[in-house]
């Protein structure tokens, strides 16, 4: 099932969510969309492990890991987060607001998915 959630301020954040068998894929973009980082998180032995790849010069890696671990923990399944957000000349305040909005949007999407399980 595909699902898109969008939030605006200071840029529009898009989360596309897809089932892949039992697993879940999240595509997260905003501003000038691109691929900046990918994270795959999965439950193993009562913990959440995560592998990540960040494209050189991009800074989405840490947020991708955080979101992938959150989703894997809450959904108890393997998840992949592929993300890229770029806002030209973003201030530190803009970046903090974007991070807050992405975290909020992901929590909303996880609540929606959990309600379906």
C-alpha cells in the first residue's frame, strides 16, 4: 500500500510509504528532492540494528538512521529509509525546523501504519 504524507514549513516534506512484503520502505524528500542517504534497520536479538550509506557531501545520514530505527522498533520489522532534503541557503533555524517536521511526519505515518496492523 502506498501512502504519501506532506507537511510544509520551511519546505514541503513528503513521506511515501510502501509495503514490501512484511517489510516497509519510506521515501522522504523535501525542497529539492534527491538521494542523500539510505538506512536499513531491523530487529535482531531484542535490539534494533542499522546499516547506513550517506552520499559524500550530504547530511541526511544521521536523521535517516534515527527514523529507520524508530520505524523498525515500532513496527517490529525491517525498514528502509531513503531520503534527501535540500533547501538552498537554509539557516540553522530552517534546518532545525525541517528536522522537527520530518520527525513529526514520520511519527504520524507510523501511527497510521500501526492502526492498520
